[in-house]
């Protein structure tokens, strides 16, 4: 067990890791003329951040990287783990301060900016695609981020998710 983590929280992190994988791997919309796809994994990452705080980095990184591995994008595993983990950690850290609607919006936008910027940075590398090609993926990554935000906002208002006691103890 992780020091300071309840069994409930660790179990929830495991479930959210699996859900991140499922929503990334099975709910994929290929992007024409690129190697990538749009998915709903970011929705789960944002919800994980709401529920787990910065510890959401673990389900975000592991679930997303596993989806890349099984989808045939092995060269993305490490960047994905870093980028998605950073999304979960940053978003969760912001939401630890306050969970109001304005804070949720800011936290979710920060997470998606990390995602768009992170993939742009990785894909801009000379051994990947270069800056010009990486720019082509920015609108699609931004679309994925927007979908994640639009889907996660109402879900985080479900009453049971708003109760801290589901993950404490």
C-alpha cells in the first residue's frame, strides 16, 4: 500500500486506470492524414484529477500509455506517460485548492494545454515529424481536449462525485 493512501483510494485509482485505458483504446476516432486519433481518455483523466488530486498522475500515465502500447503506438508510450501524468498531476493540484466551477474550468484547461503543448513538443523533434507536421496535430489535440473538458464538467457535478467521502477513509 502507498503510505498515506487508503485502500479505497488505491482501488479507485486502479479502476480509473482501467477506465482511462478503455476510453482511450476503444473509443478512438482516427484523424485523417495523421498517425493519431481523438479519444475520450482525457475525460477520464480530468475526472480522475477531480477525485484523486495530483495522484491522478498515475492512472492518467499508466492507462494512456497502455492504450498506446496496445494500439501500435509504442514510440508514444514514454511521451504519453509523461504528458498524461503531468496533466493529471497539474489538474489535480489545482483542484486540491478549490473545486468550484471556475477552478474546474481553469484546472481542466491547464491540463489540456499541457497535453496539446506536450504532444506538439514531442512531435516537433527532428527524429519524429518536425515542427510543420507537428502543427497539423495541434487542432486535433485541441479538439480532443475540448471534448474532454465538455464531457468532464457535467460529470464532475454528479452529486456522488462531489462527496469527498467516496475516496476518504
